[in-house]
């Protein structure tokens, strides 16, 4: 069979399912929705064997993601709600955030998840290993400085996540990054 047909059928089915759920949530009265994990999965060799080793080109992956996100955005907008996309800060730093294309996606607000537990282990971009050995405030500030260029075309909500730090340290970090000009936050 044609591999593109195999990939296309589930895509349409999943897209319809995501649209249904998004519509249901926004019709129920939720005014703000956050999409997380908007990315293609990392396929194992076994997955590729099952798919007859058909890999989408980068452009096809990017187009498929933006088409789905824009469809969901339109659905939410029709119900007078807002939709944001959450992107992991480490993924942005490693250039693994395929959806972060400001001219192709309709939403202009993203949630940047700075996971303190994750970055405390260091972030390896393939070319450079970035160490985050400071306080939560220092680590978040360092990460936001490193990815600032990729964020410049978006309104940014900073999400501070992770469990390794106490509440007062996280609140102090929020206050410190507010001084950098960020005005919206999600803690936890």
C-alpha cells in the first residue's frame, strides 16, 4: 500500500478527535486552553519498520503540526476562548520545538515551561552542555536569557515547574524574572 495513505488516515482521525475535545472544553466555558506536547513523537526503529520506514520530511512535519494547531486555535476562538501553546524551555534551547514558528501559527502567546528539576541536570544541545547550578532564580534567568531570541515574536507566560525547590524559592524566582519584564506566570 501507499505509505502516505497509511499516515494520512490516522492523521485525519486524530485531528478530528483533537478538534472535538478542544471544542467541547471551550464550549464548556473554559476561557483559556493550553496545548502541551505539540510535537511529533520520536520514532523508534521498530516504529519506522511498522510504517514501512516512511519518514516525513521536516517541512511535512512542520506543516502538519501548524495545520493542526491553527485548526484548534480557530475552534477555540469561535467559542470566545483563548489558546496558548506550552513549549519546554530545554526543547527551545536544543532547537527541538518544531511548533515555535511565529509566522505560521495563529496564536501569539506561548507558555514557556522552565522545569527546574530538568535543567538542574544540565541541558545538552548536541554542541554545548549548559549547566544550571545556581538558585532557582539564577537558573530561570539564565535559561530565559539563552532562549530570548526565539521568544521575541511571542507574548510569553513563564511556567516554573519542578518539585526540587520550596515554595519561597520559586516565589522569589518569579519576582526576580518579573523584573526582567515578564508579567504572566504559572507556578507548578
